[in-house]
């Protein structure tokens, strides 16, 4: 099971504890909210002092797997008209400092879905909630100090990027205009300059644009992003992977007889990850 470290940002004075308690006070059917491909809801909450562990369920109703055995042909599950496949995602929120650990489930709820669920749960009282990924300090230092950027390359699905996302990336100039008008399903763009020159953008701004777009979609339209840059004019350039720079961890846990990772196992795993990352929560 993979886990990621995030910092929660919320408006001053907003009582997230009260909102979570309100969600859990409602019946199960009332907690459902429509999301792409199905429903999402807060399923369970366990409080361990300042640590609140929440289990979010995404019900996939668009498609799903079959069941099969070594000597049994693949066959479908018997599902009712309102049934789907439940994808579980665990979140740990440290209420004392707003650091969070989120389980990564490719088919489940991602950070932006969880944030939107809690932020917009009461339609008449929406707020702004965001989970900001913790970036590896070594990579972050290189992004800040390697100011001689000679090459940027990235792949993107332009149809999955909104007009607002393009406007946010206006600093990319002609490349952004090209993306906006492109009808391809997936394209790769490379911006390069002669070694003695440099591109007219900073790595930090480019990374902010990437994170902005990734934050806005469960299935990120950004497939890859690399930069070739140097800190000093006379040093050798280094290629930086700008996507794989988050603080993550993986742990082996055993599924139960029903082939699911139990809530207790997942909660314990993100609790251990939280304790192991305490030195990064600054």
C-alpha cells in the first residue's frame, strides 16, 4: 500500500472537526455525493487523540472486474441496479498541525476529491480546502537553485485541461497556446535553448503549474515532466524528474479472506507513516 504526505490548508476559523462530525451524524445514504464514475462518501472515522483517521469510499458504477479461479472461468458479480465496486481510501488528519497522510488508491478517491467532498458537503456553506503534497527537500532545493534552465519537456492530455488551467500557465507562452488549440488526445512538448542561453521561465513556476493541474483532476492529464538545468554556468546540467518528487512510502499488508485490505490494517499503516514522517512536518 502506497501513502503520501500532505499539508491541509483551510480558511482561518473554519471548524473541520465539526463538519466531519456532522457528516458522520447523517445516515449512510445521506453522505453520498456524486463524483465522476460514481459516488463518494465518508464511511468511517476513528479518533486517536489528535489524529483523526477517516475512510472514504468511492463506489464505481461505470465498470469493474470479474471474478475467476484457477479452474473457474471468469464471471461477473451479481450486483443490484444501484450497486457498484467499493474503493476504499484512508486519510489521517493531524488536527494539531494539519499534516495528513493519504492512502493512494488508483481507483479510489484522490486528494482533490476528498478535499472537495469535505469543502462542499454543505452546499450552502462551501469553503476552500486543499491538500498540498510535501515535496522532497533535496528536489525542492534543486528546483529553487538551478536557475539555468535549458530544457523543459512534458507530456499532457490537452482535452483534460480547463481554460482556467491554461490561463494559470500563461507564463509558458506559446506552448500554452499550442495546448489550448490542440485536438490531440495526448501530446509531448519540448522547450529548449542553447546551452549559453536559458528559457524564460523558472522551475518553481513550472512545478506550480504542474501541481495546479494535477490537483484539479483525479486522473492527472500530466504524464511526465522533466527539466535539464544547472545552478552555475560552468557546471554540468542535471535532468530532474518533476513528477516523482513527493514524499511517499510503501508498506506490505496482507488482504483478508475477502481480498480487501482491512480498515484497521490501513489505518495502522498510515498512523505508522505519520509517526515516521514527524521530522518532515515543518
